[in-house]
């Protein structure tokens, strides 16, 4: 569970990163979760976009993805979602709070 201070720091970091993928008409499927799992393991913080034509609610989608990734849902800003999970790899530089 993130504190409000940690969440705030992650939100400020997320402003500078580009969304890595989009959730479209197919919704949240296994291939999307697999690619997000690999990305969050390498980056620790990821941003995605929920397309308007998907018909999905961004916040509900965010909580669903976070549960499947075992990650923290940091925020939803419009249709942009941000997730964080500390990587188990020692080869990357970890985000310090």
C-alpha cells in the first residue's frame, strides 16, 4: 500500500513518461497483461491509455489491471492510467522514495 506522499512522487514521475500501450475494444486480455507484466518488471512504473471507443471506465479498468499485475494503481488522469510495482530484478535501478 502506498502512502499519499509516495503516490504523489509517482504521479510527478509519471508526467514525463510516455504511455507504453493502449486498451482498446478487446479490453483487458491475457496478451495485454503479459506485456504489461514484462514492462512493469523492467521499469517499475508504467503508463497506459484507455481508448474512448473501448467503452471501459478508466478507474475500473485500472483497478482490474492492478489486481492482475499485483501492482499498485497510482492514478487515473483522464484516460491515462499509471501503475507501480517494485521489480524483483537487481539489474535495474529501483525507484527510491
